[in-house]
């Protein structure tokens, strides 16, 4: 072999070795490009329409299948392209990466404290299609997909596709409706189904972003759910934990949520879903995910609900998605729903939720008045016989059995029921628990102002912040918790009377301080209601005493 031939082989080798590196240096991957911004109010303008899906290949033998390979990657990487979709309820941005994953999803009616729109998207690890080839290798679906068509109008249709084999595609299509938080999604792998394993996945693994100023309170409600056979399954992880659970069988839907917002994936054909996996990771925040395993031989349709946890809106979906809303224990939930229904109806007449809460407190007080009155009468009767009970204690201090008998005879003689003061109050507890749940988690109260310093009925009415954090109390100073515990203290003093035992006084001070620490972190709407309710109770007690005094004369 002569020198020229050797030199030629050497130069060809250099070209083969360094050309890919050179192309990479001179043609770096470009930045993402926003290709289009659209509005649901635009007239219908259709780009190149999606043609019928490629003809499904006939089954091929294992020998022939080996001749089919992935499309060779191009030396030039197509840039990530972004597509903006605007509706009357939200604005979202889709990325060509992963075939239309969400880059952002902003609600037009909900704002953060910095006046920015609420955005629930944490990262682009959402609506991912996963699968494997016949050799068990993951399908390369994480690169940019081709935007096939975008039809504008009141309902906007967006179609992406990915060519995995020669003229063999996977399709993902969306339909966005102008006045709905429901998005239609179709996934079609039929064109490549002969070349991949039967089980494929639709996965949302990136969780949701926190949307509230109090991040810890928001994360408290982070969770993942699935409904199977009418049974609600959930997964909640703690700090530093990582967990996933796989549920086999027919799945009605899966969902992940924050305090006020949720994303739910609802299969169109539940029988085509073989299993659902819920996952959760707790680190600096909590990240929850969900993935559906389906048969790629059939086109799969889903509905996405991406919106607020607004009870009436969620309930209209007709799939029991409202079961993920926190209305308390099972026996409390009907009462909580009744309270929420009443508040919303009243808000249709009274535009400010602060005044709605005031009117609601008056209504509740009127409704429970018979119980409260009976409780006061019973406590007054107990106070009247207290000297005689103390005398019996002195007389039978060494004989507890005789003391109990004599005390019960005294109560019977005077017509006093020792439980009469407690029972009416216990009957009100379910209502109080229901109010607590509704006021803490109802999105209708989110960012709703009242008067003066009360800017948000769903958050504490903080007037200033301490430079340090007090255990159990926090770092903010609020007005309504102070007014609430003062009214509670006055109410307790009126109920117990002037003659209190030292133990009773100590317990009263302790309970007042405990409630002050606890209620300081509660929403101002809840504290407003309790404060007003206590004031009305004090007025009722005063009226009852005056009435009894007049009757005794």
C-alpha cells in the first residue's frame, strides 16, 4: 500500500471521527421558539391538517422485525417549539418536547400575593408517553415532536406526532374548550404497536407547584388519589420519604392536588387501563405523580381536569372527583356541604364574603338558640344547687357511695340534669367542625377581602411580622385571634360565675392561651365567624339572665 493510499485512509478516518464534533460546534442546539399565540376567540384557521393515521402494519415475524430500526438521529437537533393557548379561563403553553407537555398553566381568575397569575405547573414532566421496543429498550420519546396541526376556534385542537420508525408514528392530540377546565386528550400508538411491547404508559410525574404564600400550609394538602370500584385510594408521604403504590384493575380516575387546585386524568375507556401507579416524594417539597398502563393496540382517550377545587364545578364532571375535597369525616361531610351551599347562595345576594359570614353567624345563632337556652338554664340550675352539693360533700366525705346517692336524689328533687349543660353544646359540635373545614379549604374565600386590615379571608389577618418565629404562635401578629380569645374569656367568666375554684381559673387561663396560639394561624374568615359568634353568645347570656331575674321577682 503506497503512501498516498495510507494518507487517504488517514484523512478519511479524521473526517469520520471529527465531523460530528465539528457539526456540533458550528450548529449548537437553538433556544426554544414560541411559534404561535392563539386565542379561543379567533376565527377558525386550520394549518396542515392531520392525515389519517398510518396504516397499521401486518404482524411481522421475529426475523423480519430485526430489520426495523429507529430513524437515525439527525446531526441537526430540531429546536424546542412553544405553543400558547389562551381561553377565557386560563392560558397555557405547550412544548414540542415530550409531544405537548405543559410548560405553564395559568388561571385568569386566580392570583398570587405578588399579583401574578397562579401557575400550577412545576416542571415539564407531565403527560409523558412511555413504552419499550421488543428488545426492552425505552422508546426515545423525550425529544421534540412535530406539530402536525392547530385548529383555532372556540374549541382548539392541537396534534403532535413522533416518527419512531420509517413512516410509523405515535400521535398525541389535545382539544381545549373555551369555557371549561376540561381538556380532551387522545394517544394513538396503533401505527407502531407491532414493534413495541403491549404495555405503555401515560405519566404525570412532575407534581404541582405551590400557589400560596404559606407554602407549608399549601403542602399539607398535597396528595395523590385514585378511584377504583367506588373506593378512594390515596398516597401521602412525609419529609424525606419516597413511596409508590400500584393498583391493578379498573381505574375511574387518578388525581393530584394542592390546597385549592387539582389535576385529574379520567380514562375514556376504563377497561383499557390495566393498572395505575401513585407516587410521592418528600424532600424540600412534596412531589406527587400518577401513571396509567394501557394497551397500545387501541387508541386511548382521556379527559384532563386542570382547575380549581370548586365543589359545584368538580361535581358536574359526574365521576365523584369531589371526593378528594377535604370536608372532614364522613359524618361531617354532609354538614360541610350544606354550609358551603348556604354561603354561596348568600354570596349571590351579598357581594362581600365578610358580610356573608356575619349574616351567617346570626342565622346559626338563631337556629341553635333553643339548645343554647336550655344549656344556660341547666347551668344556672346547677349553680343554684351548688351550695347544697358542697354541704353533702362535707357530710359524706368519707363515704363516696353515699355521697353519689345523696347528690342524685338532690338533683332529682330539684329537677336538675347534670348533663343538661353539656348535651346541647355537644349537639353543636358537628356544625362547628363543618365550619372549620369549610373556612380553611374553600377556594371561594381565597383572596376575598373584607374591611380595613382584613385583605384575605382565607389567610390570617396579619398586621405586622416579628423578626423571629415563636413556637406554636408563628411570626405574625393578627387582630382577630386577640378579639376572639377576649370574647371567649368573657363568655367563660359569665358561664362559670364569680365564685370559681382555683383549679377552674387555672384551666380557664390555660384554655384561653391555648386557643390564642392555635387560632393565630387560622384564616381570618374563620376567626371573624367565631369572634362574632362569641359576641352574640355573650349578648344572649346577658339577655337570658336579665329575663330570669325579672321572672324571679
